[in-house]
C-alpha cells in the first residue's frame, strides 16, 4: 500500500464549508457545464471465473454486485497505473 495520508481528515470533517479556503480553485461557470461531456466507458460482456465464496459475498451486498466488482477492479487498475 501507499504511505498513510498526512491530511487531518477528522479536523476537516468538523469544519463548516464556509471555513474551507478554496481561493486557489476557480469556480466552474456556465461555460464549463455547457461544454461538459459525460464519458462512460463502454461495457463488454465477459465470462470470469470467481471463487464461489467471493461471488456469494458480493451478491449478499444486494443488487449492483457486478458494478461493485467493476469499481474495485478499476481502483486496482488505477492504483497500479500510478505506480509506473
């Protein structure tokens, strides 16, 4: 894993939004949202062999288990892309 975050997350969680300095982040205007495009990667149907207990655990979490598996695989992929 990577190094632990040095951010004081509990301190930030207790702050009001108005107390957070966002002066270095430009506001997103109407032009941004007018030109914005949602890009959803195309899905591809595959057959994958998973251990039965792993699949059962994901299914126990309720509907959307395939989406959750995909999200975890994407996070793994992105974490390993950053390491290169």
